[in-house]
């Protein structure tokens, strides 16, 4: 998948977006305490549960803290 070109298309549009940059979505339980890092994922091996990603995205829909940004998220 060509993530860079897909991101360029979205970023060039007028669409309101927040992209959750997840390093590795791994089965597991909600931690409720994921690391939220504005900007692209900085690298290294981390994982995040599907529930923590879902919680972040649902909260972001109403809070709108990171408009038109990529946000790294991991546990």
C-alpha cells in the first residue's frame, strides 16, 4: 500500500481528518492509557489494542483536538 501518496491526496483535499498512526494493532485488552503523540509515529516497536484505537477515534470525533493531523498512538 502506498501510504505516502494516499496521505498526500487526503492532505491536499479540504476534508477534515485525523489519522491514527498505529504501529501494530495487537489483540489485547483496553489499557485506557495509550500514548498520544501528535505527528507521525516516531518509530520503534510498540503495539496498541483495537479498543484503545477505537476509544481515541471516537473521542476525537467529538473533541476535535487534532484536526488535519496524523497522531501516533500506542500502549
